[in-house]
């Protein structure tokens, strides 16, 4: 059985890779391994060594600490918001697609869209 930390790190690798629009093959090529190994890392089946995590972080343009963010969980933080938002929102493909699409919008339009979303969410 996979260790929970390995599963969490794997999920964070997958989330960041997907958010950047990178395939498993592209990440594997940048890191110098086979894509099957990326698959095993992302599921937590294989533990990522420190040096490999360093290479993956470099390829995904994030600090190594990114992969450990949220590992302890914030169960008590903002319970009202957690009732509306799934606990693993970045694990939701639709949410990641929305975020990627959002950042593809030019900045001035993105700000207006953000303000519209805030107004609509306050009304709902």
C-alpha cells in the first residue's frame, strides 16, 4: 500500500503537470525517464527520490516545497467555504481546466471576469 505522503506528492505532480498542459511523456523527456515512471509517481505507486523531485520541480517550474503544500490539511479552516468547495479542488479535472482557461485570457479581460465571478458568487 502506498504511503499517504507519496500519494500526495504524486497528486501534486499530476496537478501541476496538467495545469501547465504538459503530457506525461513531455515531463518524462525533460526529466530523463520513461513516461511509465511518471505514471507510477503520480499514483503514489513509486516513491519519488529527492533528486528526482528536484528535477521534476525544475521541469514544472515550481519550488520543491510545492509538492508538500496542503499535506497536513486545514480541516478547521473556513468550514463554511469547505461546504461549498470540494476538499481536493485541484484534483478535479474540471476545476483545473477552468484555471488553465482562465489564465489563457488576456489580463485586462481576466480581471473583469474575476470581478464578475465575485459578484455572481455573492448573489448566489
